[in-house]
């Protein structure tokens, strides 16, 4: 017999949930929670589901967060259980991702809510923390659901985002600033066979820029990547346009500013070698870095519960985006908890069954405020 949280995960895994197409899984969550008596639910214009759970008014209000979307390929997921990693895991049948990012978070919240007693008598008030359950949309394509939240709707004192790739016991207290950038190269079209010398190749311009841009791991907490390139119209036309798209992530502003300046200067220098052409560099800040002190109550409480359950814990920094970024920007201290899944966004994604059970117990104890 499998653990209840595993059963919940196995129910959630086959539900298609692409970014922007979360309605079916949202309805499943809303219905499941309503059956538990949790019908104080709001769905906002962005499709986010916010559920309020009564609790002891003398305790701080906690927010539990999981995002409802998955990266492709996420249609027709078939979860299977095996022990190929040395102990029981759940993975996909092989043609899709598993979607533990973030169906593990959804499964844990559903299971923890099922364990709560929801008294409706004034003589038997709830003893758990008051809760806000946030299920967000389009996290995987830029934290769009979280960004669209109405801050005034959130009353939480602090938050746990159940979305961390890593082991149960990992507490991610910091995340990076992310920039996207677009570099556009404008040349001059000409017939490639009749008058190539009359043209100015935007693809050559683009290649010259790419060759000089610093990329990869540029420092302990600084990365940069050119992710896509495009350009040209036909093989017999000197390309008059090309575009580069990329990103930069860092936890510190000084190296970020220096790298943005270097990118701008490279574009200008390459442009000077192609008279008559133009190269533009446009950076766009996607989200700001966050850092929650190890002394904050959210971290201290989590560490105490992990230790009480004999689960080793670590305070870590992550280099990816999370709804925790937006919650922290809202002024709600939010940390991300490791959920036991690994190799997310790939066909090799899997989750350890025992760690899914462990994090369920930890979140349950955090919610009860024992």
C-alpha cells in the first residue's frame, strides 16, 4: 500500500497542465479542497487559485505556494514507480517529463490539508496556523501568474514555496536577479549570387557579436547564456536582419552592471566594423534577487522541524526563478523547500518517494505549529 501523498501525486501527474492551460488541474485542486471543507476560494484574472484556511488567530499566517504549470512535453504523462535509483522513485514512462516540478508541491498541499482538522464550533477552534494556499499559473514562462497577483489579497506573514529541485531538507533562502537581453543586427539585403558585395550580412554581424560575448559561468554567482539566434530569409539573399536572445543571472548588482556595460560596448565595437549596419542591445530585467536571513522565523522553524524528524538540512542559494522572487518583492519573506525531485525539465526527471513523504510530514508540522 502506497502513502497517501504518493497516491495524490499519481492522480495529479497525468493531468495535462501546460503554461496558460492550467484550468483542468486548477479545477481538480479546487474541487479536492472544497471536499475538505475549504471553499473560501478565489480565482483571479490570471487564473491563480487562492484558498484561505482558518486557523488560530494568535499564530502568524503562513502561505504555501505551488505553481500549476509544467514545461513541455507535459501531455499524456504516464507516471511509473521503480527502484532504478537505488530506492523507490517515480518517473515518467519516458516520452514526457514527469511534472514533479511542481505537481509534488500540489500533492503535498492536498495531503497536508486532508490531515488538518477543520472544526466548525466556537468551542473547538482550529489550532493550526491560518493559511493561504496559492496555486499560480505560468510560473515556467516568467512567473507571470505570481506577477499578476493583487498584493492586497495576501495577508501572509511569511511563505514556503514548495517547488525546490533538490533533497528534502534543502532550504533555498536566496535567488538571483535575472535579465533577458535581445541583440538585433541590421544589415543590407542583396542577391547572394549576382551582387553579394552590395549586401551587408547581418548574420556575419551576429556571429561577430556572439564570438565576443562572455558566456557560461562567469563567477561564483554570475552566469550568462545566448539561448536563441535567428535571421535571414533565403539562401540566395544576403541576410539583412538577425537576432540574438539570451539571459544573465546574478545575485549581486555590481557584476551585473559591469557585464551589461561590457555587452553594450561589444555591440558598439562590432558595429564599428560594419559601416552602414546597426546593432542594438536591449536588456530587460525579469525579476530581482531575494535573500532571506537564516535568522528569520521561516528558516528557523523549518530547520527545527527537519532536525526533529532527523532530516539533515542545508541553507542554500539557487540560481533559478521561483514564485518566491515575487512574494519577497511583495514584502512576504518566502523560502523554497526542496521536494525530492531531480533532473526537472527533462525526460529523465524523477522524484524520490521517501523524500516526498518526508517533506509532507515536515510541511504538516509547520502548518500545525507544534
